[in-house]
C-alpha cells in the first residue's frame, strides 16, 4: 500500500526533459525490433506521445515523410538498411530546429562531475550550458530526485535561474500540506446521501499522510468491507494555499495482494519477507499471535517440508509486509 511507484499520477520521470543520445538509441533498437511504442515509452520514462513526437527527428527533411507514415517508414528503413546512419540525421534535425540534445559524452561528464562533487558553476561551464540545465540532466539520469537535491550537493550561483527556482520551490513547500482522501473504506464516515464512505484528512508531511492511509486500509482489510463490491480508492495530494495543482498520487486497494501492516495480516495470507542471506522467504500464514496492540506480531508460516519445524517471523504492529495473496475470506 505504501509502494512509492504505485498510483503515481505525475507525468513520467523524463517528461519535459531534454532528450539524450542513450534514449534515442533505445528507441532505434526498439523500432528495429518491432517493439510497440507504448512499451518503449515505459522503458525510457516518457509518454507515448513524446516518443511519437521524437520520431520526426529520424526523417531527413528532403524525404518529406507524412506524420501518419513516419513510424512505419522508420521501422522499414532500419531493417532494410542496417548501415543507415540515423543518428547523424537526428543530430542534424536537432541542430536545424535548435532543440536541446544531450550526447553520451555529456552524460559521462555529468556522472563523473556528480561522483567527484564538482561545483555546479564549474560543471555547467564544462557542459557549456546553464546550471539549471545541469540540474535537470542530473535528475533525468536518476542521480538526484530533484533539482533542489542537485543544488544542495553541488551548489548554485545566487541570482541565476537554478538558485531562483530552488528558492521558489522551497517557499511553496513551506505552506504546502498533504491531503488524504479515502473512498469506500470500512470504518470511515458516510454522510447522508453520500454514495460511499469517505475519509478526508490534512497532514504536514507525505509520510504522515501515507501512514494514515495505511492505517485506514489495514483496518478495512481487518474488519472486512461493508459492501464487498465497493472499490476502495485513495488519493494523496500536495497543495499550497490557493494552489490547484501539485504532486498527486492515487491508487486502489488490491484485495489479492499488495502491502499491508503486520497488525492487519490474517491466517491464510501468503507473505514474502527478506532473509539475512539476501533472498526472500514466501509462505502461507498458519497462525498469528498478537496478545496486545503494542506487542510484536508473531507469525507462524507453513511447516518446513511437512515436518514439525516451523518458520516463525516477528513483526512490529505497524511494520509493512508484502502480501503476495490474501486469504479467501477475512474474519469480520
């Protein structure tokens, strides 16, 4: 339930960032292999429409390939002419349209600069670009989560675009709050004439909002839904005063699996937990001992090879456990 990648309604990670040579080479390989563009978009972390738009750089201007035929034309040429220097065409089209493009050497330079903690002004000069562009490149390479993190590690020249952007974002974050909305969960409030139960709460941090969401969904799983056919939805949104947009994540409760707090586990659930050797242990719960709300949750798993040797795992009540499949029925 608290998986950071589930239910993320924000655009893909690379959305709006400058295209890199490595992304184009993945795209070319997938086009040659007949891979669907939607799958390629997922691989490079962009929208399918962005990938389709990038196809225009593969076609030489003199060819005048219609937009509708562009994908088929490129796939056919890549297969028919293995030696076709499509990369030269891409570079020339970017140069002609004056659109940004990161080469592999730029990526290597950014990675080395990050590893050596090269000051941002020096790294920007080395890459012949702005500090803001360097921060965005570091983010697109997955070296940082945000431009703020890049500025924190490598610095930012006061008065330039990166420093101004970081200051503005931090000012917005000061007054921002995280709003949690859960629809359809048992144990929450149902107002008069409302179609489903709804819980709305305000939190100072995303962690606090996620903890409250997990508590509500765990309780729903534990006591059983009031209406088995009702889908449980959750949304966590960051909003500042008067803001209508911001980070938003949303998802649904999967009754067949997902992540759950230990206190919400049930006999019959199949769980997956890491073991000291780096692997995982996966088995069905045969018994649960939880004497008091604050006491550890002791879980007995299926016997080893039908013997009397039991596998026993101990969790704290609020510890998140990966549930591969839930029991067919939960006690009310």
